[in-house]
C-alpha cells in the first residue's frame, strides 16, 4: 500500500499511521474502569509488546500460577505452625520476628503481604521479566512446601 501526501509530496510506504492520528493521549493506567470490564488481553503490535504496558485482562495460566502461590502460601503457614509445635524453628529471620510478635497471628500478616505482592506482580506481568519472576516464586514455594512435608514426615518427631 502506497500513501501520497496531500500536497503531492513523496510516497510513504509502510508508515506507522498511528503516529498521524493517535486516539489515545496516554497509556492505560494500572487500575482503571477497564481492569474488570475491559477486553484487552495482550498487545497486537510487536513494538507495543517490546515496550510493555498494562492490559485489561490476564491469561488463565497467570491466574493459575497466582492461585497456586496463594494455596502454597497457606500450606506453608500451616506446615510452619506444625513444625513449630513439634519443636522446630523458623529459618527466615523476618518471619521468625513476626512469629515472636504476633504468635499464630503471623498467618494473617504473611497472607496480606503475599497477596498484595501478587496483585502488584499480576498488574505488572507484561513488563520485562515479571512473568519469569512469578514462575520462580511458584517453584520456590513448591520446594519449600515439599521440604516442610519431608520435615514433618521424616525429621521432626511428633510430640504426644
């Protein structure tokens, strides 16, 4: 397709016509009315995909990984309480100090922090490397929960 300028100028080939009439003055914000009602799931143009940005809807795979992390977080909290009741100790110094402050209420603190972090990561999932970070977090949680299952079943004796 060849376009000519109105005043008889030179032909324009493969020109990005979005630059001539861009209907959007600014990019879509992270939270807007389109967050729950929009239709945009990804970026159509290669240049937009490389630039990153916010979308209206997110993939089912991302939703599955985020729900998996939330479930593993719940299991991690439950298994941590079981291990502590059996005489074990918390390796993470931050969580250890929160357990000392709040006791069993540390679960609420941990769930709130993890949930807010996951919402932030979900909103920024189209930016470079964030999807990989979410997958790595999922694998780390799987490893932690499997390690806790191993500790509960084979290492820490049950106190009667």
